[in-house]
């Protein structure tokens, strides 16, 4: 026989994942010039970063539930932009690997391009 589902326990298991998922969505709204596949990958990666890094920071610094949720939200929101930049870098690297490496190296070394 099937037991009754405890909705309270179910809700408590879902609630910690809501802030990073919303933060990833908010951050994704400002990611432009991406295909739908890239947007989905960016959303998944930033939500996962918010879940793991935010929870890890909250446990390490012994924050409460509210501050940990806020950290998860912010990490996921700003993570969307960082992953979007990473995807753009990889796309540029695929098009012109040597030229892209030269531009990055010149920027690190403080040189101007001719």
C-alpha cells in the first residue's frame, strides 16, 4: 500500500534550491547574444554553482538559512554572467585559437597590439 506523502518534508527539501534557481534566471536575463542551448547551459552551470558554493560558504562561515539563501542567489546571479563570458571566450577560441591566445597574452603582459 502506498503511504501518504508528507508535503511538509517535501517542501523543506525543495525550498533550499529555489534561491539559486531564481538567481540563475535573473542573471540569465542579462546574458545577450547566446543561442538557446548556450543559455540553458549557462543557467544550469550557474544554478549548480549557486547551490554548491553558496551552501558551502554558508556551512563554512556558519550562516543561518536566510543569509545562506541570499548567498546562493547572488552567486548564481553573478555566475550566469561569468559562465556567459566563459562561453563567449570558448567560442572565440574555437574560431581563432592563436589570435585569441595572443590577444590574451598581450593583455596580461600589458602590451598593445600593432
